[in-house]
């Protein structure tokens, strides 16, 4: 019987990208928090209560059998509701049949849009501090993120830095407003300047507006798509994860010019097929039935949570920028022991049972090492206990 040689495995290897990929520091801290039974102010899980109309709408859809694939762009009722909401809030008209996509979360819409509109070797401007998934999705497609630092402590836009970052390969910019992790709300004047630059250099603008309803102290949310010359080049992305406290449902949406939306839909179909069918019905019930009072109350309640956590952080010697939107505080952690922000976060968790995220997760290597991000989208009792523990932090 002839001998059988062992098959060669020399060509079996990870992709060129995989060795550089690491677990998100946000998820790593969540896992560590779960291990020790701590209070998770690290991940933006938004574990407040789901509006009953949203939950009951999804349950009713399951029971009546709405459990199969939807159209690749989502159920018609939700697309129409999204178009109506965008018109109410942004004064923008979007065709629900040709320009609105229901996506598997905002991140799913972003990834599909990047696949549809960007090429390997393109450069995309991201403002730093940045949300890691915005950079990671680009890197996964061999697109180069080019980071434009915002000026601390108020995270103001530095136009000289922005203009210096633009090259012939620049194809797009990403604007996250209100922003994760800083809570920065880009002003209308800043956005008008960015719009002028986008039009002059003929750039796409990917705008992540998932926190648009979390606004404090009179801050105004402006979508870049509202500005002159921007509707056709803006890929507006948002969703219901935060506003309805359904982060695990993965129901988001994207609004884009009819020239771009079909291609985005094609790649979204390849990646996700569709957002979960019965959960789309629950989200549609929420958009249709929850009026302005719901969103006003949402912002008011989270401003109170923000102020509660800001006070505790100040008492603990961990003060930071007061966010105008979203539900995060990027706090000054220089007084905590640890060589890096990741070490500081783990020591804080060990000593208090409160989990935060290393600020370095939102910067290029070497940045953010004196910062920690805290999420305040928590039930009041859990947030109050976290604040009590932070105030007891040894000096």
C-alpha cells in the first residue's frame, strides 16, 4: 500500500489584515466587567427600558408570522416611516422606494456603503478622537483612514489640520455628530465649513447620526445632508439602537441619493441579507407612534444622567469635557495608577467594580493614554451605585 504524505499546510495562513486585528477594547472591558460582576459603564449598551410599543410590536410580528426575509431594503412600512421622520427632523425629502435602506444597525449600513463607494487605496478623513469601528471597517477594505485631530479640551475643529490632511487620494470624510466618544455636537458653522471643503474636493460624506436625539443644554443637531450642495454626496446613517434602547436588535437605516442606494443595498444584502424581520415591525411601530414628547423626555432624562455622572467623576478627581450630546463622558484619568489608559481602566475596575474604556481606543497609537470613556445610558439605580463607588475611590 503506497504511503500517504502529510498534506502541506505552508499556504494556510491568516489574511494580511488579521494579524493586526485585535478585539475591541470596548468589548474586552465588557468581558472583564462581566467576569468580576462589575457595573458596565464601558460599552454603550443602553440598558434602559425599551418603549412598550416597540417591544410589543416586535412580539406581535413574531406571533403573526413575520419571521421570513424582508426585501433587501427593509419592510415598506418602516422605510416610509423613516422617510417621514427624516422630513420632519431634517426637512429632507427621501424616496422610501429608492433612497431609504433599513440596515443591520448603523454599522452595517456604514460597512455596506463603504464597500459600494470606496476603492482600495482611497483615503477617508476621520476626526480624532474617533469611533473604532469607523476606522476598522475602512481598514478591512484596504481603505486608508486619515486622522484629523480635534483640539482638546473642547474638541474644536482645526481647519489647518484638516486642509493639510487632504491629498489627491482623499475620497470621503466621516462625520459623527453627536460624537462617540466625546459627545461633541458639530455646530452649523463647522458643518458649513466641512460642506464647502467636501464640495470643493468632490468628496462623499458619511455621516453617523445615531445619537441625534441625545442633545443637552440647547445643542442643535444639524445633518450635513441639509446643507447646500450636500444632499447628493451625503450618506446619512442612523438607527434605533440608542433611541429605543434596542442595541441588540440591529435595526438601523441609511438615506442616500438614488444613484448610490442600490449599490449600497446590494452589498448590505451580501453581508446581512436583511435586518431581523419582526424587529423591523417593532421599530416601525415606535417611529409611527412615539411623538416629539418621547424624544424630548429621552434627552431630558439622559441630561440628568450625564449631570449625575459628571458630578461623581469631578468628586473622584476624574473631571472632563462636558458632552453636548450622545451619552459618553471622556474623563481625565491622569491621577489613576497605571502606565497606559488600558491599565488605568483595569485598575479602576479592580478597585471600584466600575468599568470604563481606555481613551486610547479612540486615538492613534500613543494618544488618549490619560483618558477614560464612561457611558451614562444606564438605569438610574445602577448609575447611582456606580457614582457612589467612584466617589469612594481612594485619593
